């Protein structure tokens, strides 16, 4: 009976540790998907993100990439 309790505690600990690692990986992936990148978006990415390209200033207006320079 004691071995069963220890085994159950070990499995529960491993499962919770796995969830913690999964949450960290998801948070990292989400951060990259928000458009908060250092690279400039292409005109297509600007439009896909809901913005329009202002060719006079070469920037994206509105949407996810608002205010970023367009390549």
C-alpha cells in the first residue's frame, strides 16, 4: 500500500512538471505570434495583419504591425 502512494505521488509530480513545461513553451510561441518581432514585415504580412502600407513613409498603418517599417 505504501508503494502505491509513493508511485501515485511520483506520477502526479511528473504530470504537473510536464504541464509547467508545456505552459512555458506555449507562452514563448504566443509571444512570437503577436507581431512583437524585431524584423520588418513584408507588405503582404502588413495587410494580412489588418493594416495597410503607407508607401510615402514606407510604414504599416493599423493592424498588428502598426508603425513598423515595411521591407
